[in-house]
C-alpha cells in the first residue's frame, strides 16, 4: 500500500521532529475481550455467569 502524505502535512515540522530523536511507529491494539457485547444495547456490558457458561459450552461443542 502506497503511503501518500496529506496535503496539510508540513514536511519541515516532521523533519524537525525526526532530527530531535522522535520516532514514527505503528502501535498495536489489544483485542476486545470476548465477553464484551458489541450490539448497541449490550455495548460495554459484560456477560453474566450464566451467559458465559452457555457461551463456553457452545464453543466447546464446536471443537
């Protein structure tokens, strides 16, 4: 994938940052916990013990 700088990027500012010892690196994100809900009404709510047990039983039956 070709990286094209945005037109508002000031090359002099970037070079000054790099000359002072700055580094450009890509960060890693953590995977979302499996027990977090992703639908609108479940966002941020963790599963109950019963729901976790049902999910675990379902995952174990697939293996």
